C-alpha cells in the first residue's frame, strides 16, 4: 500500500542495512553494536534516540531476550513501536463543534497541501469544513487554499493580502459557529526570517480564538518535512517555544530515507506524529498508526 511504498527509501536505509548486518555477523559483539549504531544514526533516528535504543538492546542482550543477531529485528520492531505509542492519552470528550485546528510550520514544508488533504479527509468523513487563510503574508497561499477549498467543497474565509491574520482567524471562528461547521482549519504564516514577529502573530491568533471558543484551538499541528531530517527537530523546538503543539504532520515521507526522524520526534520532543504525507495527491495523507509504521518499516 501507499504507506509501505512511501517508506521504501527509509526501509532501504534502515531495515535493509540492519538485515545486511545480521547476515554479516554470526554473533553479537562490540563491532556489531557499533555498526548497528551507525545504521540508526544514518536513518536520522537522532543521537538521543539512538542512544536509548542501543541501551535497550544492551539490556535485551543481558536478559537473554536477544541471543543472536537474528533476534534483533523483532526486538527493534517492538521497541520502536512502543517508543512511538508512548503513554496512552486519556480519552477526551469530543468537543462541541466546531473543532478548531491551527496549522503551523515553515514555508515549503507542505502546509497548504496538508490543509487541502485534511479538508478532503474530513469532508469524506461527512464533516462540514471551513478553511481560514490566515497566512496573509503570501498571496499565493491564499490562492492555493481557495483552489483546495473548491476541490474539497469547503468554505473559505480570507481577507486581503497583508491584513491582520488574527482578524481572519476571528472571522473564521465566527463564521464556523454561524454556519454550523464541524471543523475549522486555520492556515498560518511560515516565514522564518522574521521569526519573532511570526511567533507573536501565532500567539495573538491563539488568544483571539480562545476568546471565542474557550477550549480552542483543539489541535495545533506542526507540519514538518521529513526530507529535512534532523532539521525538523529544530523547527519543532522553535515552534514549541511559542505555541502549545498537540502533534505533528510529517510530510514527504515518500521522498526520503530519513523517515527515522518520526522516532526522534516522539522520543526527543514527546510530540505525537498524528498524520503522515506520502505523496502530492489529495488522498496521500494518512492518520499515523505507530504499530502500522513499525510493521511497514520491518516487513
Ligand atoms: P507550504 O509552503 O508549506 O504551504 O508548502 P506546499 O503545500 O505548497 O507544498 C510544497 C511542495 O511539497 C508542493 O510541491 C507539494 O506538492 C509538495 N508536497 C506536500 N506534501 C507532500 C508529500 O507528502 N509528499 C510529496 N512527495 N510532496 C509533498
């Protein structure tokens, strides 16, 4: 399927290298462990997460859960799966509609496309969707969202280029309440060269929405581009300082060998990956299921 196909390059850089290692070694020795560490690092799993996995493996060897290189694949699959799932979250009562989703991330990561795909996903689930074009900095983003709005049958709220993004968000939430929309998806700017302005802008949008709907935004999703590997981690730290993130959308998983960054995002930042982008098409967005990802990575 598409998730598996999307993970092809990551699987090649990760699983196939691990398999080659396993074939090349009869027993687990220090050299084997060093080589394994190098494989994990080269798949963009990241230094802290690699260290954690290596510690687990050493524990597994000690406890005789791992007796030979062959035991490694199932062991890693279980550990990576567990690492990605983390502590189960308490089931929250579904909010009164509209559910407000704020979408943040730097330009070029696939934010606009992701909003289109999300709108399509919720529309197909029978929801009434409203898109807010609150990246008023880029006229092209407003135009793109309008196209996505038409394609997905979603309402769109937009103001002129250069207008106040928080005013767009305010209008969108008002309109969503009046029109009884189920989901409001708010685009935001992603120009990093005026970083502090952007972060203030995001905070203001948050304040304005929360005034209208006390629990909103119900989701603040950070869009990250998987092809940027460890850079994605730095972006997550930056945005995490300004807004309370609820999860990550990892795009362009189909084009990269750096899919291991998913494990780092969860382990280093405690942020759940909620969606993955596996192509440019309208249907190429998948809810992220940790066990499916781990299985697709290893089989
Ligand atoms: P934005 O600047 O963050 O709004 O980025 P866009 O949504 O305009 O996307 C930038 C480029 O990335 C476009 O060419 C998209 O088609 C492409 N893109 C977005 N998501 C994915 C994905 O999951 N896979 C692939 N291969 N391309 C993607």
